[in-house]
C-alpha cells in the first residue's frame, strides 16, 4: 500500500462514513466536526485544524463541495477541486476522516452528531448559522478566531 492509498482511506462517504462514525460512538469517542472550504493551505489552516483537534478525540473534516464554493465565491473558485482539497486535508495527522459535504452542512452534522462543530471566523454567516444544528443534541459551536488571513486575502496577494 502506498502513501496515497493511506490518505485516500481517510476520505469517506456514504455507508463507509456512517460506519466510521457509528464505530466511534460505540467506543464512546468524542467527535469534533470541522467544516470549511480548505482551498489554499497556509499556516492558519494548520492552526485551525489543531484548534479543532484539541476539542475531542476524533476530528472529522467536512469539505465544502465545488458547486457551493462556486456559487458563493464565483466561477474562478475553488482553486482546487473538492477531491484535491479533501486529499490535502486528509494528509494532516490530526484528521481522523474527511467527508465531502455534497448533502449540505446540516445533513453532514446530523449524520456525524459531533459534540463540537467548528468553523473559521472567515466562514459565511449562512454556514455559521447552519452549525447551530448541533444544539439539537446538546453539541457546542466553536468559531476559530486566531486566523491571520483568509484564503481570499492570500489569493488577492498573488494576483
């Protein structure tokens, strides 16, 4: 098995994702769900992932699908495809699983039922509001505010 195979095994969807979450629940592992675009990796993204990982035992990262990113930011985005972004996230040692959220953030969180849902301060107000669904099962919402720059800031610098 090569290293790409190892990383791709962290990217889960459908039944495989549901089974992994069920296993963690069976083992009483606290699950944290992190949601975002993850289009351009920079130091704040690593801090963001580390921040979320400290809040539980298993970190699931929900990656926003390409269609949603295009709708929100324009046709030139995302810079990388959802598969490429999921692969980049899966390479982080603190990430237990990655899920591309084709079903939307609400359904992703309902499937996962994390004890904590995390997003970045740069996240859209609509996505921040969507995280509130975790309160249905007494989950908490945390917003990462220590980011030094968002992807839009970095991309603008390169233009």
